[in-house]
C-alpha cells in the first residue's frame, strides 16, 4: 500500500512538472494533470498486474492444486523441496521474475516417488519496484502457490520431513 501511495505522489509531481509551462484556465490544467496521473498510473503497474496473472496461471496449471496426489493419499511422505540450483529454474518470458521449484513427494518408508509438482515464487516486482523503489517484492503476486497443507489434509497426506 505504501508503494502505491509513493507511486501516486510521484505521478502527481511528474504531472506538475509536465504542465508547468501550460497556459489556460486552472480547470484545464487540473484536468490535464488528472489525465496524466490516471493515464500513467496503470502503465506503471501493468507489468505487476500481468506478472501476477502469469504467476497465478503457472500455479494453477502446474502447482499443487493440479498435482495428481492419488498415489500419496493416506501415506506419510517426505517432501523434497528443490532449493539447490538443479531443481530451480527461472520461468522465461514473464513480466516479473518468477522462479520454479521442483517438489517431489516420496514415501517415508519405501522411498518410492509418489508425486511430483512445482511451486512458483515471484522473486521481484516490476520495473517501477526494481528501478524506482528500493523494495523489490512484487505488489500483487504471491510468494508461492498457496498453502499445500489444506490439500494434503484433504487427501490425508502427512509430511513427516521436509528436505531441501
């Protein structure tokens, strides 16, 4: 929210700068500034909005919500969360940087692979957040694909250990 306020205040300053030499009635100058603010405001956030939509798409299509957990149903599992470089990749052609982590569920007793899916993290915001602001977290995209615990409890899957 603070970022949006700063962006809005920055756009007000830019609109004043762009209309500093403008002649006309105060109403014309005011509405020109208003048009500049509300014209550029969505443009400054467009990559954040598009990136959040892309993040949500990747989570729905390849995340835990779309995973086939039928083999892991009712079992105790070990979750192997891909944090080493071989299990992490950056998703190409996205508006904001998104990393993909491989998740593998193995049976705690037999070490058999039961399920495989991905989770996605939006690791930085759009151009405004990266270049005009010190905070690089995305505004609209989540940090991962949601809580897997709810889906696991529905499928009666117990995670006994998480390995990175």
